[in-house]
C-alpha cells in the first residue's frame, strides 16, 4: 500500500494549476477561460488544505474559505460581464475584444 | 481740513470709478459735468486745506498717515501736505477744472465722451498721488499712473494709426526714464533703509557722501528727463499732440510734464548734497530750451509749435531747479501752467472752429471770426514772450536772475536763456500772426466760428490768471516765496541778484530780447504770405532742419529702434523659434517616437497579455528556485 503524503496532493494541485493556466493561454471562449481560472483557484485551495494538514494547523483551511468567498464574488461579476458582452456581440470570443489595441 | 486731505485724491478717483460704470448711461453732457464737479470739489478741499499756509506765513507742513501699507520700508499711503504740495495741488485741480469745462465743449459729439472724462479724472487723481505722496513709493505709483493715463489719452482716438503709435512711443520713452528713476529709488533705499520722505531728507547730510548723492541725482534726472521731455528723451512729447487738445493742455503742458521739475524740487536736499547733479540738470535744461525753441520756429502745425515750446519752457524750469532756484522753478511751473494751458486751449478752440484743421498755412485772418480766442491767445503770447507785467515775465526773469547770480557756467546758461527768450518771442508771435491776421487761407468749405461758451469761459479765466499770476512773486512782494519757504527749509534756495539796479538791468535785457523777437516776427508775418515765405526760404537748409526737428526721430530710428527691432526679430524667429522651440519640440518628438515603437506591444488580445504574465511568473519562480530568492 502506497502512503499518500502531502507531496501527492501538491503534485495534483500543480497539475491542476498548469491545466488551468494552459487553458487560459490557448482557449478563446471567455466562458472556458473563466472555468480555467476557477480550476487554478481550486488548485491553490488544494495546496492550502494539504499544507495546513501537513503542518497541523488551521490557517490553511481559513485561507481557503476566504478564497472561496472571493471566487464566488468574482464569478458573479465575471459572468455578468460575459453575459453583457455576449448580448452586444453575439460572441464570447476574447479575440474579438481587442478595441484597446495600441 | 488737513485731516480730510485724502479727499483731494479720493474725489477725482471716485469720479473716475463712477464714470467708468455709469458714464455711458449718463451720456452727454452729464458725464462731463460730473467729471468737472469732482475735480472742482477736489480744488475746493485743497484750497481749504491750503488756507493755514496762506493765513500764517511760514506754517509748516505735516504728514497725514492714511493706511500702513509696508511700514518696514517706509512705503505707506501717506500724504505730505506742505506748501509745495499745496501749490501743486491747486495748479493741478484749478487748471484741471478749467480744462474739464473746456472739454465739455471740445469733446461734444464724440462717441466716447464719457470715457474721456473717466480718463481725465483718473489722471487728476494719479497726478495728485504723485505730488501729495509722502514717500517715494507713492510718488513712484503716481509717476507710473500718470504715464498710463498719458498713454490712454494720447491714443484716445486709437482707430487713427498715428495716435496709437504716438501713445506707444510716449509710453516706451517714458519707460526708459522710469528705469533710471527706479534705480535711483533703490539707491535711496539701500542708503537710508526707508522710502519715507521724513526718514530721508533730514538725514541726507549725515548719510550720503557726495558721490552717492550725485549718482542718485543723475538717476532722478533720467526719470525727470523722460517725464518732463528733456534731451534726449523729449521726442515723445511732440508726437503726443495726436491726443485731443484738452489732453495736450492738461497733461502735456500744465501738469504731468512738470512732474520732473517737481521731483527735483521735492528731492532738493539730495541735489544739494551732490551739486554736480544739479548742474547737469541745469545744463540739460538749457540745451533743451534752446534746442526745442529752434525747432518750434519752423513748425507749421499749430500744436507742434506749442509742443516744442513746452519742451523749451520745461528746460527753463530745469535750469532753475538745477541751480537751486527751486522757488523760481515752481513759480515758472505755475505761470507756465496758466499761459501754456491757455495757448493749448486756444489752439483747440481754433482747431475746433476750423473743422479740425491744424496747419497754420491754411489759417489766417481768424481774429474777426474768433475774437475771444484771438485776444486771449494774444495775451498768452505776450506772457510767454516775457513782456511785463504779464506772468511769464516775472517767472522767466527770476530764472534768468538765478542763472546770472550763479556765475561761471551760470552766465553761459543765462545767455542761452536769453537767446531762447528771443526765439520764443519770435515763434509765438509768428504763430499768432499766422493764425489770426492776414488774408484768410482757409480750405474751401471751412467756415470758422467762435467756440461755445463752455470753451471760451475757461480761456478768459486762464487769460486773467496769465495776467495776474505774476504778481504772486515779484521783487516788490515775494508772496509765493514766503509761502514756499517752509518746504525748502533743509536747503539753501538760490535767488536772483539783490538790488533794484541789477533787477532793472537784467529785466531790461530780457525784455529787450523779448521785444526784439516779437518785432522781428511781427515785421515779417504781419505782411502778405509771399514775403514771409521768402523770409523762410532765406534760411535755406537751416529752416528745413528746424522744420524736420533736426531729424532726431530718424536718427533714433536708425541707431536705436531698427537695431533693437532686428535684435528682437533674431531672438524671436531664430533663437526662440529654432532654439527654445526646437528643444521643446525635440523632447516631444522623442517621446512620441518611443511611443510609436512601443505601441505594437499593446495588441488588445487577452492571451498575449496572459503570455507576458506567465512569462513573468515563470521568471520569478526560476529566480526563486535557482538563486533562492537572493537570500
């Protein structure tokens, strides 16, 4: 039986984070990019919890609560923006949102 | 009344402010009447305040503090009310009132009628600030304000390019003089630590050495030469005749141009500590007197004759105050104010009656058409020619006596004064005959007429003063002398030679010179035009030089104005446009080109920003891992 140490959890978190990061860089759909951001946030949450457990204190879990709350607020605002953009442009592709090009 | 002395300045100032806001609505002639009344009221207050000096001979003046402005440097709003200030105040407000009355008639029909009186009232207030100020700061303030009013009034008809140019010329030439005056004030301040008269004049002997006093005196002379139109800064005054004639009478004959004489008289202790400066003042005055008189001979513009005559007469006053004859100088200032204001107003009446004709060649035979103007101007002509017992005789003779008594250089100045007296008598008589006698040479359609009452009454009043003012200070009864003496306690005032024999001799010589000039002019100019034209041609090139005022304007133009303009152009179009602007534009261009090159980085695509973000993140992580965060 293999013992599941903190290292495993951290590795999983790193993998999840990388997937999210890659998704943000390669996808154009604003909604997908948004989900990738969520993925990255939760990967970080996982490292918090794992580290907290490994170190034997609660601070990591407290931090996770804060992240969850902020992420929820972010989702509300972000989705609202995406919906507003979709209504105007009939598209959720971020490449079309380049009016700030210099 | 001394406590209410501030009213003297406040009344005309209030008039100016009031007319500025409501003058247009009041219209003609109400605005003029209000302007006149404010000056007349100022005269009344001044007269009441001057009574103590008249009643009690030798009464001392006092300084009235109105408001502490900058006590640390002695620059407060304070009024030095002594007999000298009283004389100046009465001349300014008295002659000013008459000229205001005259202007009501003269400016009739002008669309900026009310504005004219606004400026006149402002001028009276400024001039009174100059002569009543109890410290150099106030004098300087008045000095600049009268310059401003002079500018505004010379270019009153600013749509005429020549009037606009004359106003600018007067202002700029005066600035040159003011510069000297200002440096003089700084020297006074560095030496005395205060600008208040009380703290300066009494301490002159203990503080100023002769060199410093001479320097201050000469710098004051620069200022006085600018304001009082002396060599080499006199060129603005003849051009100032572009202004309305009452302005010429008030500002450029009776009051403002005498500010330089007043300044020298007021700062007499400084000139006494540096007598060489005084001597220079007198020499400048004598040269100006002769120079300007010779130019006046050949002028054909009625006002130009009077303008050069004014420059010349101011030269007389400078001779007097330069040699220490302060009372003689102020006496001539006063009589000159009367007869020259009369001459200018008379010429204004002629110009008015001739439908704005100023060329004496186109006049002639006006005595029948304009008797009041003709006779009063005749009186003034006799006065300025120095014929007894008119005012000009007494004051001019006192100045010549002072010069004679001085001896040495004074004798030279006396001779110059005598020659000038002869020339003065000549050109003034010439003017009178050319304008008032002989065949009419009017342009077609010109129908001369006597001016309205509002213009002739001031002429008559001034004629009475011209006859009578001389008796204020005759060797028989020195009323003005005793009146002014308390103001000149700190200095030794120069006097004409003592004794009746000397008086009679000097008077006989100068009256002889006056009669000779008048006789010559009368002999030539009472005859038909062909005769005096041949007489003028007899002078050849000399007459042309006089008529062209020695081409001084051209010389100044070639030596000063044109190089100055070239320098300014080079500074403006080469140095400023190329150098300064190039630097500023270069900085702008550099920033812009950096911006142009870097703007491609801003693609507006989120993923590009994302890549940059991740690349940065990776760099930080690698740095942390490899270098351990620099720890």
